[in-house]
């Protein structure tokens, strides 16, 4: 029986290469679950695999947004599920690969995302710009105390979304997602991780390689295409630090150092997110043969 396979875990652990290897072994195709790899032109800074590195394996949901577009998990959910179900129907193995935890869970579990109202959203964002996140957080605490306990007072975008959901649905904002929801597919979830000290070094090396490979030039090109106006893309690690340097807020050496620190912090958040899900079978990316370990586990769970 053909089943969905998900390859998840923190940044710089080797997910992309493992995903390609498994897709080749399982007669499958890769479905991207990295929110920033959805964007066209954001290649160096997201460590997007080159065409050569993809080894002829079809990849879906890469390069589908302009940097001025706002990534929406609900829209991603619809597109990714359509790809997954088309591949399953064709007898091909979908290999969902990425470290964006909510995007992964939106595919594999039965999560519902409330809609949006452009007028209401614009009003709330105008209030955010005028009065700051603390004022809106106080309002959230009045209408949804449970959400206010979870959403940081500094996270203006999430506060706006919470207030929008409460206003539209009359229900509390689901600030905490279940550690694992009702599964939509009979998926096999693989996690890949490495010891913290090793992963810290890998992050530093990756950032150095990105700057050497043209991250600054790539960012300049994206600025010409509207990166500053992109509410999601402009916050991407690496790019936001380079933009700050180009704007005179520090130099490029500081931008690289800041990117390392921010990425290591992000790694820890990713690890915390995925470790909550008891369905995930963890692999040691620093082990002698993580691909072999993954194939051995899948051999007991996925038919060819």
C-alpha cells in the first residue's frame, strides 16, 4: 500500500537530501513543507536544492509565490493535499519534506483554519501600526484570556490574527495546536536531528556558505522585486539581517553573525515543536547511514 511519508526536523539536519533519497527508493515525489521555499528567487538563503541536487525527482510547491505575496497556511494546506492525493491515486509515494511545523501538521492532520476578512484585518493592522502590539494584546486578554496567555504581547501579527478569528467566529482562538491531531492520512512520520553542538556548527557553516554563495546579491535582487513589502518573505532568516545591513543598521559581518544566532534559536523552536508529536520516528542525522535507517523503518510500514 502506498502511504504518505513525511521527513521533518530542524534546519540543517539533512532533511532535503534524505527526502530525495527516499523518493528515489519509493518511486515517489517530494512535496515541499518549508514556508520560505514557497518563494520564487529565495534560493540561496533557504538552502533550496538545485535542479542537479534534486536528481530528477519531481518537487512540488517550490517557487509558487512572489516575495510580495503573504504565505497562508490554509492556502498551502489546500494545494499540498491536492498534490498528495493525486500522487496517492497514481500509486506514487508523496514525500513531504520540511521544517515548518504548522505546514506539516496542516497536511497530515485534520486541522481547520478559520477564514479571513480583508476589511477587518486592515482595521486591526492599522490599529497595530498606530498603537503597537501591547494595546491589542490587552484587548485580546479581555475577549480571549486563554489565547492571550499563549500569544506573546510582542507578536503583533499573531495578536491581529487572534482578534480576527474571535471576531469572525465568536469562538476562542486555537493558540495551542494539539500535539497530534486526527490523522488525515495513514502517514509515516520520520524526524531527523543531530546533537546540539554539531548542529550549531552546521548552522554556522551553512550561513557562511550562503553569504559566500551570493546571499547579499540575491537579497538585492529581491528588494528590487518588492521584498520589503512582503509581510512573510521579508521576515525570512538571513534576508532580514542582510536588509538591515544594506539599510545601514550594522555591517554584513554582523548580519552573518546575527543570522547564525537567529537560526540556532529557530532550530530550538523547531525541535520543541516536532518533539511533541509521538508519532515521529527519529533518526540520527550524524549516524553512519541515516538513509539506510530510514529505509529500514519504512520497509516495515510502506509497501512498494
